[in-house]
């Protein structure tokens, strides 16, 4: 059991670090090399619809000030549009430009490939066990570190 514990610990730590490193390398090796991981996650949170800054900040669990800094960079780089709402001029809406949509789709493709590769050799039963285990791990971290649940 002790060996299994050590193996599981090593796998989880290595997997977490590897995914972050691979995500970063994936960005640096294509036409989106001017984006940081933080910026691609802002693009991902904005998604393919027009959203207000408050809801994007809430989804990312960051302050509006932090989001504003990232959005300013993304507007300057040509990935995001920012406009004021016609109904309420205090509300700032953000959406992706064509370039932003391309970055969004590229990153979604990275995630799709990662998932497809992960499940390609698993039976339905093994996939259910994997999902259950990952839900348990995710639930533990949310409770232990008082993370808000982000439902998409």
C-alpha cells in the first residue's frame, strides 16, 4: 500500500506540472506565441459569446482589476474587443476577435486531444472509475482549500 501511495503521489504531482508545461509549450510553438497561459485562460473564460467583465472575473476567481490588466493586454494584441453596454454604460462587455476565436479553438483542440488520448484505450467501466476518482480529488481540493465551485 505504501508503494501505491508513493506512486500515486508522484503521478499526480508530475501530471499537474507536466500539463502546465505542455500547455505553455503548445502556445509557444505556434502563431499564438505572444500569449501567456494566463491570457489563454482569460480567452477561454470569455468564450465564444459577449460577456461582462464581472462574470468573467468571477469564473476565473480573480478581481476585476486583475482581469482588466489581462484584457488590456489582449485588446492591445488583437485578441479581445471591449465595449460598454448600451443599456448600462457602467457595464463593460468583452468578446473575442477573429484572432481570439482562433486562439480559443486552438486551445480547445489541445484539451480535446489530451482527453481523447487519455480515454482512447479505456473501457467504459475504466472511464467511469477514472471520472469518479478525479471527481473525488477535485472535491477534496475544493473543500480543503475552500475553492468556489465553478460550474460551466
